[in-house]
C-alpha cells in the first residue's frame, strides 16, 4: 500500500471533515508528537501527471489550509508505509515545527507584473538619439561601425535594466510594508518585469489587496496578475540531509531522506 502525501500540519488530531484526494481516497492524518502528516492510501503509485490529479492534490491542500497551518508537499510524494513516514518525521521534526511556527496565520499571495518592454526600449533609443548619445570610437579602429552598434545596444540594455529595477523597487517597497516575507524574481524575461510571492498575515489580507489595487491604478501601462490566498508554497525552508536515527536497543542506523520534496 502506497501512502500519498499532501502536507505537514500543526495538529496531531484526526481530520474531522471528510476530504477525498487522488483516486477518491479518504484523506487522514498520521500523528507525530504535536504535528502530523496528511496522507491517503493508493493501491499503486501515480504513473502519469494529469490535470485532474494535480487539481485534486491542490484542492486537498487548500481544504486543509482552512483549518490548519500546512506545509504543502510537492505533487507525487509517496512513502511505502507508515514506518517510513514516522522515520522521516523524526528526522525532520525540528525543521517542520520551525516552519509551522513561522508560517502560522499567514498566507501567500502571488503578483506578476508585465510591462511593455518593446515600448520601453524604443523610448530609450529615441531619447538617446535626441541627446546624440554616441560612443566614441577611435578613427583607426577596425569595424568601427560594428563596434559602435554593439556598444549602443549594450548601453540601451543597461538603461533598460536600470528602469526595470527602479520600477521593481518602487513597487516592492510599497508591497513590503504589508509582508512578513517575500520572494522576488526580477526580469525573468524582458516582458515579465516581476514575479513575486508575498507572505501576508491573515488579518492583513484586505490591506494588501488595497495596496495592490493602488499600484495597479498608478501603473496603468502595465499588466498585473494577482493570485491568492495560497498555502505558503514559496516560504517553506527545509533542506535535504542525511540523518542518524537512533533506534532503542539497536545500533545507530544511517537513514537517507531522499523522498521528501517540499515546495
């Protein structure tokens, strides 16, 4: 019997609400000390990743989020039995409790900002032409025109990045007033100015949403994508490691935890 894992929760109690996960299997909690691992039983491992299975996984996590602090576990994390899960919990217990305490009563919001990169670069080029910005190249240089174009392209890209980071800093300073933590990915592509995740106190969600609307209204030439509240996918900190597990009345055994994957 395979135990399919959804997440670690801040409770050792059984789940009172009826929740069904992959293959329609009932979800339950395996307690360890004062926390637990939420699982369901599958007859065989998930072979293929499908939209329906991913959505079923996500739905379970979001249902659990309504009642518990949860550390979401990546899709398709499985164990071969209860003993394997308990060994993992013993090895990672301190990491899990530290994360649960840090993330309690907090949710994640995602913000993506798309800006008109082509228009920005065109504006920079026009501005440089008007200002007659030209890189001095010695008259005797080989490929003078080629070098001038290369240097001009470099200067345009440099100014483009400066503008991008200026916009990002302005927006981030504003959003960070409401955030406990953040994860920023800047200029993933020329058009994707910012891909950010902000960790927000549950009672501060309304203020954060108002802040987003304000920024959105100020930067009317940009496209904003807003999502959440989500479980804290981007804020769980747990490093893989090799642990020594002492079993009573037996020698110390080396347990390599390689099958737990946290978002």
